[in-house]
C-alpha cells in the first residue's frame, strides 16, 4: 500500500493536515519529493545529455581552430579564417530561416510523418531557388572582397567552390537535423556532431604529425566534417520518415509567411556576424586578417554559455511569476555581467595567458586581446537580455528597427572617420557595434517592464501570477 493510499483511506487526514501530526509531516513531503523527482529527473537528464554532447562538440571544434591558429603560418591561417568566416554568412543567406521554420510549422503534430515529409519537400524547393541565386552571387562577390590579398585566381576559385559546397551541406544539415529533433532522435543528432568534432580533430593532429598540414588540408578536413554530418542527418531523416514528401504551393507559402518578418534581421546579422574579418580583409593586409581571425577564437569562450540561454534561461523566465521577474532579471544580469566582464579584467591583467593559447606569432597583440574579450562580453550580456525579453514577449517592431539603424549609423561613422586597415581599429569598431545592440536591448527591457509584453492575437496572457 502506497503512502498516497494510506492518506486517502485514513479518516483523520484533515485533522492530520491541520494539527501537523507526525504522519502528515513525514508523508506529504515524501509525496511532494516524488512528484518533484518525476518532474525534474527527465529534464535534468536532457540537460546533461545536451551539456555532455555539446560540450564535447564545442571543445573539439574550439581545439581544432586553436590548433590551426598555432600550427599554420600567418598566410595559411588567413585563408582558413576567411573561408570559414564567409561560410558562416553564406550559410545564413542560403537559408534565411527556412530550415528553422520546420519545427514551429509542424508544432505538436510530430507523429504525422507525411506532414513533416511534405514540409521538408516544400522547404527543399525553396532552398534550391535560393541556391540558384546565391551560388553565382558568391562567385562574383567573394573575389571582389578578397581582391587586396593577392591570392591569385586559382586560389580564389578553389575557395569559391569550397564555399558553395560547404554552404549547401550545412543547409542540408539544418533542415534534416530538425527532422531528427522532431522525431526525438537526439542521440543520433548529437552523435553525428561529436563524431565529426573528435574525428576531424584526430585527423588534424595526424596530418600535423606526418608534416602534411597546410591551409588546404585544414580547410578540406573541416569541410569533410560538414559533408559527413549532412549525409548522416539526410539518411537518418529519410529512415525516420519512411514516406515520400509532396511539395505544395500552400506549404511553401506557409514557410514564407512565417519567416518573412525575420528576413531583415537575418540578412543584417548574416553580415554583422563576420563584419570584423570582412573589413580587415577588404582594407587590411594578410597578417591583419590572420590576427583578427585568431583573436576571434578567444571570443568563443562565451559560446558554451550562450548555448545555455535557450535551454535553461528562456524556459525559466517564461514560467517565472511576474512578482519575482524584475528582481530575478536584475540579479541574473548582475551575475552574468560580473562573470563576463571579469573575463575582460583577467585578459587585461594576464594577456599572456590568452596569447599563449594563440602561439608566439600573435604575442604582440596584448591590448587587442582585451578588446576582443570585451566585445565578446558585451555581446554575451546583450544576448542574455534578448533571450529573456523574448521569453516574456518584450519584443516589438521598434527595437529590431532601432538595432539595425543604430548599428549601421555607428558603423558608417567609423567607416568615415577611422582607418579600418589595422587590427586595433577593427576591434574597436566591433565594440562600438556591440554597444549599440546592448543599448537597444536595455531600452527594450525598460519599455517592457513599464508597458508590459507585446499582445499577440490568439495568444492568451500567461504572466498574470
């Protein structure tokens, strides 16, 4: 007989509850503890799975990049940095959010395999059209952007081919990876990423030991990892669905209607994410390109923390009672801000610690280390504010427009007044751009607390308590 049954059959349950008898004091907390365990353990298991899988993947990718920084000559690492910086922007431009539309469009109908397959087929048609536009554009724009580096047309042509292939495979990974998440096959989803991360890292070390490591082998090895993940996700998604998808105009229009409001932001951040390296590539020399790319690796200390925002921070604040919101919001920002800017203080006090990671070729970048960590800290705090605002629907048309306009104004002033051909000036430019975003997010938070969340038709108010 369970504790719950004993209490239900007892004629003195009400008396026990009111007089705090020994049975009540023991059994009610036990039942509450069991309920909490049933609620928390599956979620903690999922968080642990995410942290282990993503932690290993991120650590492997970070170590891969840092080894390339240390082992490749400046000219070689400049090529490596430019290819993958532009790849990051190209992937976004070739997708513009269509892959991320799959999950919200399917919603809770995750068992309807035909519906998922139809959306994937419709998504694929849109992706083909984007590819037909962006591939030729890449062949024209990329050589123009790197023209000052004097790499020669065979090198630039090879880079363009690599960019187009890798961007297509990354888009395939995004679309079909979403199918694995929908069908709850997270284990295979994470395993492919971990296998690629650790496998490419091991092969990189092997190439170095055999004296076969150069810019091209490092680039192609990383691209091979991207191709591998895309194929794993594609074939696994096909097996999970087991049906042929039928594209339709209705579903293409549904995808476009969903992503259309976000396209200006997507296009903006596709450029902003790599703007420092783009500017030094256009205005600077090869050594400057390598230095900005290498310093960017240090800012990745904030990446793992940022991965936690949608997993833990957003759902926590979404459910938080309104009475506790402001104090918890300010306390969280104070804690994260202290830790983030503590990293800036550490970089200022011990720049050699960070420069040792990069290697002796970058030992003269003492002040630049502080600048790049400062920019990363500002963006991390700003990103935390944004994710909390999203969780409480502090999201308004004006804050997106203001972010774009203010950031562009700041950058135009820098382009007009500053020589962006040096590493230091590009990093200061990056800090000024990050501060513009932080300011808008702070104003959005103040406005949200004063005016309340954005009202959306069809969504009831969830934050009354």
